């Protein structure tokens, strides 16, 4: 009986250890942000470009642009209409259309999300829209309307404001993604939420 209990305790410990690894928190790191009084007119898209240096990216940045360094590269993210380009940049992707939010002031932010397979965020929402560009691995965004999967080298526009979601590293390798936000700057950036 004691041997059975010892084996049972060992099995439970193994399951708990696996569950804690599987539910490791996704690491979220803010890379750049800026507050703006208004948004560009028309349909909104995030344009993602690479630059040879931070100085070159800053020189090309406009009112709705953010410069960030991630994965050994310099990135310029510009919110605007589809089909644009910035001088001196190499276009990587264009993501949109981005859901608009009405606000007295806006926060544009770029975050980096990273983590091993199985790492997740808590269920949360933002007071605005979110878009994703995956550099490595695979990212899943679970929401009330199902699960969106974004693979390495691709981008997707997420849902609009106040949509509950949980983001995870769902591939077989380490996730590294860049996440673009347009949110109401007068409200908390992220709030706990629940999924049905």
C-alpha cells in the first residue's frame, strides 16, 4: 500500500510539474509607445518596415510611427492608410484593416511577446485594437469567436475594443512576436476578462 501511495504521489507531482510548465506566463515586454490626439483618416493599417539603424528609422518616422528594436533588427511601425511606404525602409508586412476606437486621446504601443510552447497570458481585454506579427514560432489568440493562429512570417489584425482574449505560444518552438496596439489612452491598458 505504501509503495502504491508513493507511486501515486510521484505521478501527481509529475502531472503538476507538467501543468506548471504548460501554463507558464507568456513574457510581454513594451518596446515603444506614444500618445496622440487623433488618428489618421480612412481605414487604418499598420505598416511594418525594417531600417539599417535607429537613427534612420527615427528620421523616417511620422506622427503615427513608432521605432523599436527587436530580434536584432530596427523596426518602424506606422499607422495609416494601406499601400504607403516610408523613405529608406524595407517593407516587411502590412496589417489591417485595424478596428477603430473613439477616444479623447490614443496610445500607440508596440509590445514583444515571447515564450516557450504552452506559455499563455491571462484572459484579458484592451480598450482598443491589437494586431500581430510573428517573428518565430506560432501564436494563438483565443476569443469568444474561436481561435486565431498566426504563424512565423505572417501578420493578422485582431479584434476591436473590449474583446476578451487569451494569447499563447502554440507552436513547437519558442514564440517571438510583435504586437501593435491602438487603444484609448484614458483607460487602463489591459483589464482582466473572462471567456464564455
